[in-house]
C-alpha cells in the first residue's frame, strides 16, 4: 500500500525518526531546504511546514544565518507535586536528573491590581471586571528557567490586610495557605487541570524554547472551607524538558 501521509508529515516523521535513533544527534544540522526539496521532490512551502512541525515539537531550533539544528530533549528533571511540597503558586519540589536530593527554587515576582478577565472571573466565581491582585512569577532552578506562573486573588478577600501582596509584607513567601491563614481563612483543597498548548513568543523567550513549541499548562485554584475560590494560577513549563509527578496521599 502507498504512503497516504501528506508529504510535509512524511518529511517531519523521517527527520524525527533519525533524531530519535541518533542518526541526527543533538547539535547536528538538519538538512537544508534545498537538500530536503531534492530528497522528497517537495516545494519550499512543504519543506518549511515540515521543519515548523519539528520545531513545534521541540526537536529542532533555528539559528539565524546558520540553519536548523537538533535540540537536546533529555528531561532536565521532575516537578514533584504533593500536599507537603513548598506552598508557592506552583507547589512543587524539584528533582534534577542526577541530583536525587532535589534543587532549591528561586523566583522573581511582581504584583499589580487589575480587573478580572472573563476567564479568571469564572475560575474565582466573581463578576468579570472585579478587582484582583495579579502576580507574575518567573522560577529558576540552578539558574535554568523552570516555569512561569501568573496568580490572581480577589481584592475583596485581601484588600487592606497584611497579605494583599503575596511577595511583600510580614507574610511574604508564605504561600497561599500560610498567607490566607494569617487573615483567618483556612484553605482546605486545591484543584488542578493539566493541559498543553503552543508557547507564546513571550513564554518561549523566557523558557528558552521556540515560539509554538509545546508547553504544559496547569490551571490551579485554591478553595477555603466554605468552597470559595481564594486564588487561581496559570503555570507554564516546557513539555519537552520537565515531567510532572504527583504524590497522592490517602487518609
């Protein structure tokens, strides 16, 4: 039977197989557009589309003026998720490959007031446009970009308290549970929804990957004892370099 795959997909699959098998090792240059055109009797557009597929999957990256090269896709490490982990907007302990004791997280953050978008309002069960504190985080492990996070908390809950800004004041860096406890709110559970999508240009620049490359996205929301959403976060990590591991305890 003939191969019914589109030509661009056949080119991408063949290159992917060569990378997986080591025929094209990390750092090797992908055959040029003219070489691929001759080999597959394909047009410029078809070859370019195949290469875009490789880039989006994290198999290759372009270097200006030099060509397209095979990238290192070996996992950097694992983000270990558990109720006992550090309570940050993305509660996790990091285990780097070859470093079983884990690695410390460092991060930079900034917070501003903002109106809740429709999407954020749905997750917090508030009216769109209601005031929230929006905090943007960039996390590093051993100086390597690990994750990006954006957190939203209703101003109606924290305004006028010592915890209104997550990274400032006497309860800075206490995490959602610790900060909310300081103002008499008991956070009892968190809900996470994990998905994937292409990285935006800004995310790709921050995480050191190509725009359009697949990232893992976690939508996380904290709830108090009354079932009220007190915080929600979007967390973004590179899908090709980091794994998520969940330690689920039973009581």
